[in-house]
C-alpha cells in the first residue's frame, strides 16, 4: 500500500517568511505526530500567514510591473483587489476560508512563478475568482464583469462555471450568484453552503458544477483546474479524475466508514484529520491491479490527492499518511527544517533515491502510520488487528533506517535536527511498547 504513495509534490522551496518562535512543546509534539489542538491551531495560523505573504508578493509584483501590463489587466486586478478587501471587511473568517483553501495556494504559486508578460497577466485573472468566491462566502453584495478566456471560471472551494469564451456579468446578493452571459442567458446559483451537483441553462450554454461535500465537512474537488499540477502525479503522471468519473457516492461511503474507524481507533487523530483536510481530489483510476496512489502537493496543503482506496482501512491509513505530509509542509514554511543539498538516499518504501526533504517527509508520514498501527493492533476492528500488526513490524525497521540517514545528514537545520531527535524518541517508545523487554 505505501509503495503507491508519491509523497508531497514539488520539493522546490519558495521564498519563506522569517521563522518565528513556536509555543513551548509544539515542535516536539509535532515531531512525535501527536494530534494536539494547540499544534493544529499553530499550523492553521502558519498556513494563513503564508497565504497573506504570497498575496502581498503578488500585489507588489503587479504594482512593480504595472506599466508593462495591459491597461485592462491592471484595472481588472485593482477591481478584484478592492472586492477582496470589501469582502474581508464584511466577514474576515469567510475570506480566510477561501484564501486558505488548497487550490488558492496552487494558483498563487503558479502565478508568482509565471514569467513577466502574457503568462503573468493571464495568471492575475485568478484573483477575480478568489475575490468572487470570498465575496459570496462573506455575503458581500457586488456586481462585476469578467472574461472567461478558456470558457471557465473556477471559484476556489465553491465550484466551476463553464460557458462560451467571452464576458459574463456576475451579481452577488445575499450569498447567491447570478451569472449572465453576452447572449442574455442567466443562471442563478445558490450560495457556497447550499446545493450541490450541476446546474445549467436550458440550452446548456452556461453550466455550474458545485463542489460536493463528504461526511465531516471536507469537499470532493473534482472540478478546480488547479487541483492537480500540470505534469500529473507520480511516475505515471496521473491526471485528476473528471466529474463523470469521480464517484461521489463511493467516496462518501468509504470516507464515512474510514472516519468512523479512525475515531474508534484514535479519536484525537480523527479530530486532527478533520481539522486539517479541506479537500479530496480524486485521481484517475489505476490502469491495472496494484496499490492506490495518493499525494500531497506542497503548495496546496490540506488537499488529499488519491485514487479511491479499496476499503476503509486503506483509506484510514491514507488519511493519516497525507495529513502528516500536510503538517510537515506547513511547519517547514514556519520553521525551516532543512537546507538544499545534493545528497540522495535510499528508503524502504521507495525504489528511487530521495533527497533529504523527501526522506524526512516519508519518515514522518510512516512514523504516524506506526503510531496508528500500534493502536490498531489492539483496537476495536478485528479485521484490522492482524494487518496492523504485520504492517507495524514491516515498517518499523524502514523508519529506523530513514531516521539514521537523517541523523547523519548535514542538510538539516538546528530545528530540523531537534525535530528528527524527537521523531527518533517516539519511534523508540513505540518499539518498546510493541516489544517490551524481558
């Protein structure tokens, strides 16, 4: 099962904010994979601070390159920024929810990486989608005219509008959105919290696909263009599954069962997972037999990219695994744990050699799985006990070897060395608990 995981996508580190002090005990708790509400709160705060920094970077770049941008692009950007500010004054929490949504991070990373010129100008249009989504969620009234250059308008965390290339008029009132195209066709959409599925005009010229929820509040995001990197996921470059092939009913049923199994095995970890996972992105199904693939994109923490797992046990393990990729991706932006280096190392769960950041990510996610399997060995699910015991024993030595590689590396920062020491201490405790001396 773990062979199919590709880990966090995108190891290239963007410019990070200056590290700040963590509250006492938080770094150690995170290193031990402990699901503490205080640690989750720190991660949420760090993620939001990172998004605000990237948004400010976008504003500075847009202003500095302003003369080179077409006047219409500059005006659109200024209008979008003004709408985002109005929405923030109306409901800061609603705007934060949109800014912190995983695909917002993916869009910000893409537009900031775009070269000056048409690519950057085109990427700036994404601010309009963020602003409209935020205003809808904040129930902030607005009227705006926007282009659909590719016939698409993706509202992060909300849904996707499809239409003919051209301009549409958007009118937001009381959390609902009225869309009118150049031909006068109108589509009235419910607010972010109401309705799901697809709506379209009688002639199909305008269509709206709302995100659908999963038990516990996460959404199944099978429409946002930024949900999967352009190069796909893993060695097979898997694309995202499109809506007709993303089985919401199957995902919802398995998600519900996996959440119940995790809550029965480790309630605190179930709470942590629910707090950190915002979206599930279905990947294209496998071509043949083999373990399901899953991943976390570094620029979009909080989204689990995955093929539908075979059963609730596999999904439970996948959730814990990918949640810890999200935790480490956010933490490393707050407190850098490694510095770039040339070293490549073998690990037990991958066939290809990994750089130190990849070793750390893999060891951390598998340490969390060891903790889960240790609990499941004596947990309430009889069918999981034997499997958990076998996987614990099979993975324990692999994690030990990876921790040894990390302990010997000179590519870790001081905080990274402390983090790895705490990981090693937790690994040793789990080993002793599973195999008490005497």
